[in-house]
């Protein structure tokens, strides 16, 4: 997967490929119409650079310690799910090959994060190459450059953490440990791209984000939470420095971000006044509302992934036969260690819930009955999946 060959970027209405005979590889594409206006570049960003109508990292939750496996529990249906998720959950060296085999994933369209992320990076590189050549206001062009730089940094941050070792992993020297290849121009070549070191990738990420923050500060445009902004660049920088364990810088850039936007959304506004909604079950209409710009005012930057059947839906089952109960747990579920970080007081209370609302809104859960004493005494607990 380390060989990156960018042949062309196809953008409807902007970059139109002819069907005539062309050289298979050329340093400059011979059959593409160049973007000429800032509107062209804006459309290119939407179609090729922003992660709309795609999935960036379907396996991310499965390869973290935020997920636990309860096994097949003697049930064939449960065991089938365990087998499907095993390659990712166990960090198999042949993970991708195994997920494509019979018994693996049935939905693999967005499985190749490497290809998807580098395609988005290619869109950023084209935008950066043409931003000073197209017609339009200087403010619009500079703002697009800032967006493209912030996005490129975001994608490389994902890539280096998916395919490289942690920056400060014990025994790892970031300067010599392989990260991912840095492709920073739009030119098409048949070059074999070698992996840059983790340190080199992080240096590029920091440079892109600082450059983006400066540009977006000088050329701000209110484009909503679905576009990169100065605040988003500061927030990402804080996260990057957190991973590098540069604590003071992490605080500095988090403070910069909070200075621009620090408003929080009251989670209790998503439920009824007495919070009984959280004691019965997680209501579908309330799930993920903290990430919905129409109901939450604290979002800094967001994107909407491709909806529909995904790989994660094959790992994290909302229901199975036999049903989850006091004995049977979801084959894969949120780990107890993660759940215990929240104040889960009130899970078995059936009156007014006054505990931590976050796990009820951040995770899917199903209510199960532990006991029932007629006519109306019901003792419940929850299975978070």
C-alpha cells in the first residue's frame, strides 16, 4: 500500500476526462480541464478534498482498547459476529485480506482507508496548486488555501496514527520510525514514494495547521461548521501536541480554540424534564444529537460520513437472536473501562435519573429486565453496544 500513483482527479463539471488514447502516466495530465475560477476550486474541494459521502476509518473503533469482546457465549449467531471482527480486534497482520475472505465483511466499499485518505489529500494538493492561478477575490482564494492546508494536516494525522507507531511509544524514536509517505504536490509521477518518518509527518502536520490558522485568521469567512476554520485549526493543533506529549502547547492551542468558541450544549435538553427517557432506553431520535448542528451549538467542525450499511454495523449489533439479557452480552461492545470513566449512577434506577447523561447519548444501549414483581416493579439494567 506504500506505492502511491496519482493518475487523475475527476471532478464533475471541473475536471473532465476524455476517452481518447492518452499516455497512461504523464507528469502533467493531458486530458483534464484546469479549474479557472474560485468557484471551480470550491466545487473541487467539496467533491475531492472534504470527506463527504465517504467513510475515512471504518476499523478505528475495533482496533482500539475502547472495545471489548464477550465472545460467542455458546451461540452460533454470536460466534459468527466474533469471527467477522476478529482480524481487526486482534490486530491480525493479514487484517485486510482476512476481512475480504468468506466470513469476513460483507460491506467493504470503504475498507481501504489508505486509498480514501490519499485521494482526499490529492484534492487538497490540487486546490493549493491552483489557488493563486484562478480568478476570484483574493480573500476567497486565501480562505480556500487555509481550508486545504487544515484538511491535509487532518488526513495525515489520521494516516500516521493508523499506519505508524504512536509518537511517544516506549522504545520508539520518531525520527527513525516509519510513518507514511508525504505527497505534497499535485504532479503525477511514477515515483515510488517511501515512508517518511513519524517525526517528519508530524512536522508537516504542525506546519500545515499553523499556516492554515494564520491564513484563516487573516481571511476569515463564515462558512459554517462543515468547513475548516481558524478555530478548527487551533483545536487540531492542540490534539497533535497532546499526542506528542507537548503539554504546554496542547494547553496553549486549546485555549486559543476556546477563546474563539467555548459554548456548550446542555445534554438534558435532548430528553424530558425529569430525564426518565434515559432510564427506559436510548431513544433513537436522541442519538448523536450532540454532533448535530441543528440541535447542538458547540460543534467546531463536522462532516457527514456516508450513511447506510457499514463495516461497523457488522461488528456492533444492536440486537441478536437470542436477545441480550442478564446472561448474553453483545459480541463486541464498548469496554467497561471506558464506561467506568463516566458517572453511570442511576443505570438501574427507574425513577428520576440524575447521573451522567453522556454515556446515554454517546453510546447505543438496550434496556433489559433483570426482574419483575407484579404489578409494576421492574428492575432494569443496560447493555451498551
